[in-house]
C-alpha cells in the first residue's frame, strides 16, 4: 500500500532532498481489530488532556508511554513474513540489530504536534449507520460490552462493535447453507470458489459507503491485497491532516462485488496535548540507538568466527542470519531509509490506544528488495516519561480476569502451601493487579504442586474500558 506524502507546508520548514521512488507499505489489516505492525523504539504512552496551543516547556504534561510487553523495542514490517513461532508483526528475538542509513537529506518536520486519544463510548446510532452501509437489517442490541447487529446463530451477517473507545468493530458475512431434504443424505461442505476477484476499482467502490459510515471517507485506499478470490481494501485515514500508521480499516470484497467482511475503529479520536517534536534526522539517531541496544558486535572486530571458506564456497557476511560472531552477538544489518514522512503512529497511553506524533520511515533492506515502514516517536525526549520497568518481586503473574461492575476476579497459578492476596492500583486508563504470596507458617516441608487459583478485588470504580495490567510482568492481562 502506498503511503501518501503530505505537502511541504504540512510538515513545516524542511531541507530539500533529491526525489526518491517511494511506495511505503502500510500495515496489514488484522481482522480481529484492524491494526498495523510497527516498530516503535520508544514504547507507548500517556498525553493527558490539554489545550492544543504552543507547546512550550512546562505547558504540556509528560508523555508517559506504556512499556511494550516484549520490552521497549518492537520491530515489525508489514511486508515481512516472520519465521515459524514468531507472531505476525513481532521481531525475531534472536535477530541481529539494525542500523538505518538515510538515502539523502531528511526533513525537519513541524515544530509541534498533538497526540490523539481513544476516549468515550460508541453510540447506538453510529452502529446503526455502519450496519446500514453493510446491508444488515435490524437494530443494535447489547451483548456484554459490545453492540451487535445481525445473526449470531448460524449463517448470515454479523456486526460486532465494542462499546468502549476506540469502538473496534468486526464484520463477517457467510453464505447460507442449503437445507437437506427430508429422507435424503447430504452434507454442506465448503462453498465452491466464487470466481475471479473483482478489480481494484470495483473493490474500492464497494468499500466507500462502509468507510464513509465509519468516518473514514477521506482515507488513503489501497486494494492490492488478495485473500484467494476476495480483494481487501485497506484504508489509512488522515487525522489532523497527517497520515496515520497502525490505525487501518480493512474491507473485504467478494467476487460478486459485495462486502463479505472487515474490521476497524468506529469511535473518532480526540485531540490531546501538543508537544514539541524533533526532526527526522534526530529521530533516526534515536531509532539507531534503540536498535543498538539489542546487541553489539563491536567487541568482535573480525566479524564472524567462521573458518576460511573453501575455494568456490561463499564467504558469509556479518549480516548473514547464520553468521554469529565469537562473542555470541550478531553483527548489525544495514537498511536504507528511502523516505521519511511526519505522521501519527499507534502507541498506548495509560493503557489506552493513542496516536502519537511519529516519523514514518520507508525502509529497504537491499536494492530491489521489499519495502517496509518503521516508526519512531517524534516527541521531544524531554517531554517523554520513561515507562516503568517491572522489577522481580516474587509476586504471582495474573493469567486472566473477569469483571462485573466494580468486582474484578483474577486468576493465577499458585502453590498449596501459601496464602495469596490480590490488590489493585487504579488510574484513569488502567488497573494494575498485584498478587502477593505469603508462605504458611509452620510448614517445614511442602509438596510442589501448582494449582489454578482465583482472588476477588473490589475496585473503587467500575472497570469500564480500562486495561488490566499484571504488576509482576507489566503486560496486559487477557479477559478470561
């Protein structure tokens, strides 16, 4: 998907650079919620609510970015295929560090930009408008924490929209099976292929009414993705005149030209505090500094500790995935930055999805190779509050939770010879759960058996759309 580059006046004063052939690849749509893979060398964060005026020192609150589950560095490429065992959008933990080098001058960008938060709830009328565009009859009804329209029992069409911002929605349409005639043996197997995919033009035309109902009629569209005979229209909206990354909407169009599925966000983002920003050159330095933290082959001057190759045998380069220096750390891989666009990239602030001012770098590993997008937070580091790093405490890790109003039931694994208590630390966007273990007194010997345990915590306020965080690991806890 090509990323549309803003005009020069959008990004403010900038140094001129030679023209480059650019076709930035946008994030692959995740049908479970419509998202993008990205590398954010500074983990995600909290901007608070503030007037969007000049962001002089002291006027904007600290941007307290949440720590990513796998550490501050998250690498991803929407065009990469991860090796087996690596989740889509996540880096290979054993991969070498990357050094990014710019192909030409980089732009300065604007002096300041605002964060945008997902806040509030989704109205029934907004859900009804999207359902109408999808051709689903009926009115929105409540099911748990979601709005639902359509048939959730058997074949048909079903739209689900989370009530809490950002109003993540998913839609799926299935072909009704043919009923079996009485007295005859028959089976309804997979539907036969429906034919050839529709053209990109036809797919975009089918997706436009849906995107308009979702409030993204001005998004940049790309219809190059195919899923068998289904063509996918990926839409990346502009917010505040800036391109976005990680906030995609996907609309699937079948060979009959009808929308068969999709996902995205229905709740519009709210503008938050405005922060001073850094130029692309400084952001690239920060990105390289974060990447170097993954590994350092500087102590191994000779590069790979491998025998001299035999005649006719290819000599391994320091960037070869199989080449590991004698110090056990792989040499950096150099990738070329071919373009830099100032925009907004998905992070998390106090447990809430937030689009943060960022540089979107179009990167190519080798000449003629595939492109991918790497993002780096562009907020001045003086305004970024480093995420807390969980310290080993002996507390038990929470594996799941259930919520009912102010009651939170947490599940974890514990031993049979200890007592456990759970407590909560609440904030506007998250609830941090701690499970403390206390060995029972008088137990000199204890059988080493683990069992799944639950404890109940009473919150000061209903959980609502807040994220539940495990204090022991710092990661988000899934709902059970």
